[in-house]
């Protein structure tokens, strides 16, 4: 066990050890924050820089640049945006070979969620993101929300291959 008394971790100065508690008898420390608040933090969080302050640091950061800019995390539209980026930009993604691997990209504007949302709006129930021209990129004039049936009819094998483009199969 390490004695952390008198050591500084980010904005926290360790004052003294607190009684052990919880499952496994975790070791806690009483710390004085630079803002003069006293807080109790476990050893692991201090030593691994998981806790940087009494909470004042996060409030300052949020006041300057809010972490959540759109309140759309865990929504269908956000999930569609994330999956679109994975297919086109992440070589480790399962579907990358048939999207990004073939040169299909995401327009620069849509790399930021707020712009994608501004152009596409909420994802309607029963619909997913579809490219109107399956050989085209993900961009405002080539995307729509489509049903599964609409997408089945809009596959590359059902589409006239544009001049200069090599078909996949």
C-alpha cells in the first residue's frame, strides 16, 4: 500500500487517509481541491488520474465548451450517423470493404453530427440511411431515409452502373 499523504494529483492535494470501506475494503483519501473544497477519493482514481478535482474542473470545462452539444446521443439518427462513418472511414469495420474500401466517402460537412442532423433531421421509425445513387458518396443531395423495401430495390446490382465505375460483381 502506498502512502499518498502530502502528494498532489492534478487539482487535489492529499490530506490524510480515510477509513477503508466497501467491498474489498477500498482505500480512500481525504483531499483538498485547489478551489478549497474537501473531497474523498479512492486510491486507484487518484493514481490513475481518473479523478482530477472535486468536480469543479468539469464544471469549468462545461461552462466553456459543453460536452454534449445536441442531446441526440443514443438516438436512431445518431446511431445511423455513427454507422455511416464506421463503414466509410474505419478500415477495421466489418462493412468497410464494401464502402470505404471501394472509395465511398462521407462529405466533409457530415463529419460533424450537428451538420448531418441539420440536413437529414430525425430518423423516421422503420427507415434507415440510404444513398440514392448506391455508387455515390454520403452527402446531402445523395441521401434519404428509406424503408428496407426501398433499399432492397436500390442495391448496386439493381442499379445502372455509371460510366467509368467498375461493378462489384
